[in-house]
């Protein structure tokens, strides 16, 4: 399920360890923890590719986040999350995420992050980060 993503250098892979505290009353990893896995990937993606290109008077916020749950996760275990850019706009970036345990897809998510001005708290153009982001977009996944 992750074949093409594994070989694509534009896809960032992050790993997490499932913790006992991640479980809920149903005995599986709580749904909110899936969001944290995706956040880890996004933060690493920004740090690796885009943050060094931003001016100090801007910052990213998450404007949209949607998760589709495909399989349960159970403690103990490990997961890998693929994070890639699906879209680069003028002021925003669209990400896709795929959470895997072994070869099983446990979840898929989409997120949109918008670049804001610290002063006005309004969207601003991505500038140099946008030019780099356009080259990092993965068309399919």
C-alpha cells in the first residue's frame, strides 16, 4: 500500500512508538493519537523543507484536518507515518498523511496549513517557501 511512497524522496517518513497511555477504554489506540502522528510528520516536514525559508514575522497554522480510520492500533507497537504535500497554493499547503503498522494502513488524513502574518494574523503569500513547495508536491498517493 505504501510502495510508491516509500521510494519517493519528497515523502517524509516519521516513526512513533505506541505507548500504553495512548490506549482508551476500548483497548485500542485513541483516535486523537492519530492526529499527533500526523502532526509529527508535518512538523518534521516544515523543519526539513520550509521553515528555513520563512521570514520571522510569519507562522503556519492548521486550518483543516480530516482523518479516515482504516484499522485499529494496539499497544505495544510501532507505526510509520508518511507525510507529503498534495497541493501548494498562494498562502496555504495541502498535506496528505498515511499511518501504517507493518504493511497495514491504520489511517489516512488530509490537512491544510496556512501561512499567517504575526502582526495582522491574516494569510500571507508563501514566497520562497511556495516555490520550494511546488517542487515537493506529490500528485498521487
